[in-house]
C-alpha cells in the first residue's frame, strides 16, 4: 500500500469516527498534513439542533448580578461574555478537558477564547440558593430578559444548558480516536472540542441550574481581537488573575422617539452592522428585581425605580414597568 493509499484509508476511518459520535453536520472541514489528521466543528448553531448543545426551551431567562453591573449593562447597552479565566471555579474546563485527554496547551487556548454569559430559566427567579450565591445574599439584582430572534440563524453563538456529568458519547469518541492512533503508530488526530467542553462543570455545581450563551474565538483576526476584546484585572483574595470579555449589544428600539434626535450629535440610536442581530443573539430586558438587602427600603426604592425606568427609556428606547417592591 502506497503512502497516499494509507492516508486515504486513515482519513476514511477518522471521518467514520467523527460521524459516529458527533454527526456529519457538526464537521465543517477536515484534512491532513503529514501524520496529523484534523477536523473543525461548525460555527452554525442550527447544526447542533439534534445534539446536547442546542437549547429548545422558552427563550426567557434570569441573570443575577450586582447593582453596579446592572447600570453598566444598561448604560453601555451590552452584556459581557467573559472567558473562562474569570470563572468562579478555578478548575472549570479542566475537569472535562483532562477527562478527555485534551493537551495542556489546548486547554489554555480554549479557556482564553471561550466567552460565556451565564443565567437560568425564568422559573428559577425565586430560587433562594441562586439569590444567595449570585445575588450576593439579596444585595444584588435579578435581570429578566428574553431572546427575541431565532437561535437557528446564529453563527458562532450557542445557547445550551450546562451539564454536570461528562456525556458518554464524548468519552467514547476520545477512546475511538486513541484506538485509531494505536492502530497506525505515528499519526495524530486533532479536533478542538472547546466550544462543547465549555458547557460542562463538576457535579458539585448542579444546584446552579445554569445555562450559557457562548461564543468561541469570535474574531476574524488579531486586529479584531484587540478592537472588540477588553481586559479586566481581578484581585480576588488568593486568586489574582487577568481576564477578558467580549461585548454583545443589547437590542435597542431605534424607531423609538426616546432615542431618536433631529440633531445627529445627540442621536442615541444603536448603530450596528446591518445583519448584526441575524447572526447574533438579540436580547431585550423585560424586568429587573432588586434584592431585599440591596441597601434601601421599599419607600426609598420608589425614587430609584423611577430613575431606572427613565434610563432604560433613554438608553434602550422602550418602557419597562419595574416591580414596585424589593424582591424577597
């Protein structure tokens, strides 16, 4: 058998393993250079529809954060997707990646470029554990929002629940790749599973009921990375770290008189590329709940509530009738 024929045979067996465990729709490209056989996962969210990693439920969610972060979200008209170097779990991603025998360099690459925004289903709003853990003992806020466009059309954005157990199909996939490499000594297989592994956490986090919105290296070039990616320093006790985030614009009602102005320099409409919300999530805020320990009482809250409604009108272009009382 010639080397060309051998490569064709290995390629065929490699592709068969991919199709068996991941399905043909998930593979956007494949090839080989010398002894290395590689493949890439698709960026089209629709192709994940029949997998673990496509969310089919109601697109209404709740996200807990601080009051300061709430104002930042509204004033900047964007949510921030942070890479996994920012995670509250320092071992996140490593848990699943090491179990799947992913190399140390690949783990670091994936953690650096997997950007995620975490939240729960809207019915978890009254979950005391989540208010205590992520609402900081009711001192923060819960932001309700909905996604108003179709995830089917997204490119390089995914939404999925987080899994607290590694699925068997991924374990079997890696085992079959190892068998292939043992069968043909000297070859190597490469496929970046980062965008899937990022939806897995250790079992001890299962009370979080977490869902994630993610994007994986959403930059066309290094120039785009420096333009759209921002850096934060986090000096947490015993764990100082550098982390990055990617901003995703909120939906703004550009037809609203609240944001329009006859004077161009005062116009507050959101200027984005024409198809921005065709390929990206289109997020609209629907309600905001202040925790009972936020620092004010219900009587004092009236003034802050009215001001917040005004800011939302002037920044996002629509009315939000906020709750009258602090959330208990």
